[in-house]
């Protein structure tokens, strides 16, 4: 079965075409700067042939048409006929309380995704436009929605309830939902396989540390808590997001700086985190480099980032009443040995013993604790697209 996986954002669409027999990627790439000057498509096929073209892409329909064109291209394409695509899997950011698993897309499902869009106004409408364009361009092909929030729907009430008047939950759905669910699910399942244990018998903490970052507590294969909240702003320090702050800071700053809700939202989402503290960059590599060059604020940003992760690991060990394994994934989690070292070095009292040699790994699956370490830690590269493709295949085969 050939499955096209699409991640439709506000100004970009990322795609991968899978052949599910061998779970191999036949082609992948992205269209960028949709509706903005300088739009382009990047494409790469399994033979390593790459194409980068500047083309006018004014909307999602244009973008997906160009993706299909590349897949059918006589030189670099890998399809002879569009009908070779058996199904499309879409990443959808917010499924609210409606979706606890991936779902075959019907008119009713589209309506439900629209209904929860107020919880993710920057994401869901773009995900939806990808879905609608595919319905037009690939008529009759089954389409599946895979939600970032779905894996966390197993959280108990006490983990997802905010201690504010309960009516806001009832009226507007204000509660913790959590995100990065496909990633947390993928790496937690994978670590059970690597450990050769049944996931039902394991307590796992997964740290997805990328530009966006979140951490999850997983008990017996189910998410029981996670650091992102109603939106992806809560929890860990991120590239440009603050993560946890005292909520009273918001009205305080609005008052002092004469800000409206959009402006304060922008500050917390786009101007905070590593960028806000360091003043250097949202990219952790630049921040670390500046820290090494003696920039105090960059060093501080790095420390605040690591300390927050360590604190959450401690909290989740309490939430789970123990832990068998911690997993690092995402651009930082997979690549930044120094970050993993700083996080785990402060946790030796809780049973972690890092193997500094093993920890030198980059972007590869590997155990990074010693044989004697009471709690194991692993690096596991995430693969959200593969999860979307697998879920899509499963649903299409069983429909
Ligand atoms: P996103 O959340 O946008 O998917 P990624 O998971 O790609 O982001 O993570 C981006 C982060 O990963 C950046 O802060 C970047 O500095 C970091 N990163 C990527 N590659 C490396 C590397 N080789 N060494 C250290 N950090 C890296």
C-alpha cells in the first residue's frame, strides 16, 4: 500500500510518500512560504535525487498540486499514475476530547475538527484545508486524521483539570490536552521493544525536545500526564515559547507595557524561551555556542532549559510512582549529548547512571546509561510520519 502523509501548516506543507510493504519512504519534501513571496518546493526521492524550485504557491491547493506533480514527474517522480496512492494520512494538531485515536475522515469528522478549531486556531484550519484539497484532488481515496492530542486522552481527570472555575471547562473545554502525542507514542512503544518488555509492564518518561518541547509520563502504554496544556505553550522551555510561568505575570506585563491579548500571546509564544532569555537565537546550537563563547544570558538560557526538564522528570517519577526508562527524542533530545548529560547528571540519586561514551551518540537509537544503572535512559529518533502512515494503513485495511 502507498500512503501519502501530509502535515499542512499555515505557510508550509510537509509530505512523505511511504511504501508500506517495507515501510520505506519513496519521496519526501515540503512546500514553503505558501502565500508569501519566495515560495518554493523541495523534493527528494529514494534514489537521492533532489529538486529545489522557486514557484508561485498562493494557497494549499496550489501546494498540494505541485507535490502531486513532483511525484508524477517523468525524471524525478516515483509514480506513473496518481491512482497508485492508496490513501492519505493527515496530521491534525487538535482533536479536543472528540478524538482519542486516529480516524477515517468523513463529513462528520470534518465538522468535529472544525468544532474544536477554536482551541487551535493557528493550526487546525490549515490541517483542514489540506484535507479538503485532497478530497478534491484525490477523489474517493480514503483519508485518515492523526491527532497530536489523541495519545494523551487517557490522562486522568486530576492530571488534565486546571484549578480555575469548573464552568470554563464545561463551557469552553479549558483543560490540559497535550501535544506531540504521535511522537510520545512512537518512542514509548519502541523503547519497550528495545528493552524486550511488554509495554503494559513499564513506566516510561518520554522527553520530546525540539524547537517545541514536551515531556510525558506513560504508564502501561498509556499517557497519564504531559507538560503541554490546552495549547502547546505550557511546560518546558522551548525555542521561542516560555513554558510554565506564573500566570499573574500576564496581566502584570499587559499593564506595565500596555499590551493587548495578541501582543502578550506573541511575546510568550514567539519571543520567549531560549530566544527570550539568551537574546541570541531560538536554536539551541547557537545558544550553546554563544554560552561557550562566554555569553552569560546564553549560558543561563541553556541552564533554565535543562533544569526545567530535570524538574519535570522528577515530577513524573512521582506521578508514576517510579520509572523504568527515560527516552530522549526530537532535534535536541536526539543530538545534544551535552543537554542529556546535564539533565541526567542531576538525577543520579534517583537511579540514573549515565554512560558518557554511549551518550556521545547522535540521531541513533541507543541506550545511554550503564549496565548497572537502576533506571535506563535511551536516545530514540522519533518518526511521526511513520506513525501517521501506519495508523492510516491500519484504518484503511480495517474499514
Ligand atoms: P521542531 O520542534 O521544529 O520539529 P526539531 O525537533 O527539528 O524542531 O528540533 C530543533 C532543535 O534541535 C534546535 O534547537 C536545534 O538546535 C536542535 N538540533 C538539531 N540538530 C542538532 C545537533 N546536531 N546538535 C544539537 N542540537 C541540534
